[in-house]
């Protein structure tokens, strides 16, 4: 089974914990497999897929900005198809299909299932993928979907109207997001929520891709991706296909896209250094800062704090923060990377202070800066610093000075925490030249 997970999002709706490189699917706020451990949506979905089918071949289609966070949370072995730029769901799925076909040598007759990376579902959701795979192999329909049995009439989702109420049925028609009264009539017709899951033969999608996009192979499509037409998979493929089947899924399914829905699934009312008094009701605090938060007499409230900012909101109103966040122009102050993470602690006119955390066995790129000096203070852990090709062992308490122009890196032997002070008249993420790592 080949599964493509679509990982997008710009990180506006769960501000201040989410940002342009840390979308909602990377925020760790759900119960993990270990007691007391929290996991993110992408970790949860990946775990659920591997539980349903340990041999499943999973590829994540995402932007370059999210690659480091995916590597950090899922490891270096997960397959990633990187979109050079955002072009909507059809080009993204076409690129991923070409990646499977030309890079991983997946055959035209093999089943591919496309799924969002962030559904909040129970394990049976992914067991339904076996039914989808069977439908593809049987070939009764060109395109196969999964529909969720609704628990209430909703205006938030599109609907699939099946011809029959059996587990597997031919699709009669699709309906866009309706008003409440219309949604009630859809439920009377046995309608299903459209959860954005598609399954098909790889060759089917490759044919569609070549019909709508001009390219020869994966590398050609990747090179000219910014010229690809912006169009959703629904408009490009689903609306024009006459042979579509749907399998029913009856179980938990939730689109967690706001603080309000996130709070409903949080394992604890409080995450981080915070307290609420006994008069507080239906409220949540999420605190990623090192300073405490105290909530008194809170009613139906969300308080979320990170280095990017602080949100204090009524739970219902928290669904409408996006336009306000879009007015804020700020640099990213926290990001997960393949080697660990960084947090911006302080920003001055000619200086910036950052806390860098490195995972054991990982390293920074070998690089230099033209316009700034740096000072590293090792707070914990051990490792090896490389400066202009020379190695130096370091441990807690060591201070390393890195003048502008010097090539440098650090390799973590154990989990390391480093305070990095950048000093210069021009401090910019663009001021970085990478080099091949020296051999020793």
C-alpha cells in the first residue's frame, strides 16, 4: 500500500504556537503511546498508519519549509516529496505521483491512497484503507473515496451522496458546503462527509497529470513546478470523473483547525507552566514559556503563550484569529529542525540571542557568515566544534568565539544546549554560506 500524506498549512489558526514553519500538525498536544508523552498530529497519523499496515510505504508531500520539522518528528528515513512552491492540491498530488513513479519505481497498477496529514481519527479510519486498496485492485471504479458517516448536519464540510447505503457504493453526486437546512436534507439521503481521501491506480493519476500539466517526468515537473496551474484535485479530477466509488467510515473524525477544536482533544486543561483556580470553567492554558501563567475565574477561555506571542481569547472567538495574525509581521522565533530546534530569546538592534538544541549524533551545516560574529556558550551536553577545519571537544561551560568569515559547525555527541549570541550591524537568515563538510 502506497500512502501520500498531504502536509500543508501556513500556521495562522493556532498562533502563537504555530507559524510558517510550524503548522498545526507539528504541535505536540495529544496523548502518545508512552505515559505522560505528548505527540503531534503528524506523529499520531504516522503511528496509526504503521499500526494498520506496518509495511505501508508512506510519502509526505510538503513544502521545503516543513521538511526539517518532519525529519525532527518522524526521523530521517521517512520519504518526502518536496513542492518547490505552493500550487494547490492537484499539482501537489501529481508531483507526488510522479515521485512514486519515477523515483521509487512504483508500478502503474499499484494502489495509491492520498490523505491529509492531520485528521483526528480512531484506528478504524486507517483500517478502511485496506478496503480502498481492494477497491483499487478490483477496478470497479476509476476513482475511490472515503466518506465519513455524519454525526450531525454540518455547514463546514462537503458531502458525498452515494447511490446505496452499503459499505461500498457508487457515488451519485457531490455537494458543496451547504447551509444548515440543506445539510439536514443531505443526511436524510444517506450523505457522507467528504474527508479528502482519494485512492486510485498510479497509472490513472499519471494519465490525468499528463493531460493537465506539461512535463516529461518527475524531474521535469519539479523543475517547472511554479508554472503548473493552480487547481484543486476536486476541480481537476473528481468533478469530471464519472466512475467513482466510496467506502463508508463510521467512527471518530474531526477536522482540528482552530483552538476551540484543539482544546476539545487536549489531554489536560493545562500544558506547560500554568495554574487555574477552581472557579475557572471550560478553559485551557498552553504555555511554552519559562515564566508561569496564572488564570483566575476563566470561563470558556483559551490562553496560549510562546516566544512568538500570547493569545487570550474566548474559545469560540479563537476560530476567527487568522486575519488578525496575518497583520502581524514578525520573524519566526521557534522552529524544529532535522538536527534539533532553535528558540530566539532576545533581539536587539545589533545582536540576537538564540537557544540551540542539538539531538545526539546530529550536526549543524558547515557554514560561515559575512556580516556577523557569533559566540557559542555550551550550557549542557558534549560535542565537537569545527572551526576552519580544526576540531575541538566542548562540554558544559565552554565558550567558543566565531569571527565573521570563519567556517564552523558543531556535532553533538550527547543532547546539547547552546546559547548563540549573534553580533553585527546586519543580522539576517540570508547571511549564510554553506560548504561541504570537512573530512577527518
